[in-house]
């Protein structure tokens, strides 16, 4: 706050509030000033605050959130209040300005900033790494349990449900996102959702899933080859695997996000599939499944730092034929990296029969 010239900061996003305080509820806004943290919340969360972060001051909201927040801000004496522009809605900003005026805080200024909290959240501490490690382990074990249940006729949606149930049985509070389970040609849609399509032989089966453990997300993808698949699928499988290894080999502090992306992209381009890898190489994971940094060819280029945890997920998508994506979660360490996920991914290991 000091370096940004703020004497207050507003945090309306639940994941930012949780990162700062351990409070896991919603509909609450944290006000941070140099000497206090106050959570504007309502009756539903009073007992929860006492359990999760009893040290936290509460401003109890009885009417509009904007009025409660304006009261906290005026009482704090802060003048220049920052907020992350991507986190505060236009509606909240507008009503907050009105409420501040009404509360006699005419000299208070609300100042937008860019991804202040997400930047702080990029580097994971030991507690966060441990939670993500557990989230990866739970997701992997659930996947192993799923493997034995993949049969001809079982729908994508049913497989997604089995994965979610197994993750919860293993201690997850839920899924990082609704699992993507894509049979056959649908696997060429990078963000396909599981539907009623049944499993059948001789097609690829792409599964992208993750668990939430201790609030933290994992995010993995495996592409299974059911029986004898189209030769083009086998070919792109080997290219994607090679691209992923090339990127992982490079990862260490100082290597930039764009360099990592290029390491994988060059392999895919040289194999003639550059146009079929239309998304970035990966992204940070944490309390949210998509965090900073973003590993991609456009946009911000930044050096990787020890403590970041990123996904490495190259893919090749052939419309009408199918797609292959392989995704692992990787911790950047002081002298290299550690792949947190250990599910097998050689083509032969991913060939299954149903
Ligand atoms: Zn994923
Ligand atoms: Zn991902």
C-alpha cells in the first residue's frame, strides 16, 4: 500500500479475502488500512468469522454493503483507497461513491489498481504448496479409481460425476471446476463440457479435472487412447508430450513466461501443428484455478520465480478428428522445478481398452 501511495485498500473478491484472513465466506468486503483489517459482513457469517479468523474486526452490515463500507472508510481516516479494478463491480463502485458522500467522506478518493492481490498471490508459501500438493494427490488418486470404471456406454457426464465423487471421498471439498470429459472428436474443443455422449472404442478420451483441498486447486489433463485410435491422434499425442517435456525441462527462476511458452510452441510448430495450438502454455494455480502468472506468447512477459506453481498444458486440436492435451502442475524451485503430478503420460500408459 505504501509503495502504491494508498492508505487503505478494498478487497471484495472472496479468494483475496481468504488469502489475507482465512475467512472462507462470501458477500463480504475486507478493508485494509495500515493499522487495521475490518471485514464488512452480515449476520450469516458472524459465527464463521469467530471460528476462522477471530482476530478480525467486523463491521456488521444491516442494509447496503456500500453504506457499511463507507462507514468503515470514513471512521478509518484513510483518504486514498485502492482497489483492484478487475475485482470491484461498476455498480459497487458507483454506490460506494454515493454512500461515502452521504457519510461525510467527501475527501476520500477511490483509486483503481491492477492485480495487486493476484501479484502477491503468485508466490506460494510452504502452507500453500502443501495444500496444492495434496490437491494434486487427491486428483490423481481419483483418476486412478476412475480408470477402472471407464466402459463402453458410460457417458462423459457420468465419468465427470465419478471423478467428483472420488475426489470428495479422498478429502477434497469439491472440484476446481466442472471436469471436462470429452469422448472422440469433442476432445478438439479445449473447453468442452461433459455431455451425454457415451464412451466408445477407438477414439481419444480427454479428461481435464482438479480437486480443491484446503481451499487450493489442482488442475490436470490426461488424454486416454481407447483401443486403436486414428493415426493422427497418436502422432499429435507424441508431439504434445515432447512439447510438454521441452517446456518442463526449461523451467527455473529467471526463465520468462514467454520463453516457457515458446519452448513448447516451437516443438509443435516444427511438427506442423502450430495453428492447432491456439491457447497459452499454462497458468498459475492457487485459491483459484486460474491465477497469475500467465504463460503465453502475447501479453505480459515476466520471469518465473521460486514458489510459483504453474500448469504446463500444451495441446493440439484437429477439428472433426479430436484433440490431445497433457497438463501437469509444476512448482518452480530455487534451482529448477518440481513436477507435483506423477500420473503416467507415455502414449502406451494412456492406451486403455473398454
Ligand atoms: Zn486443466
Ligand atoms: Zn489449466
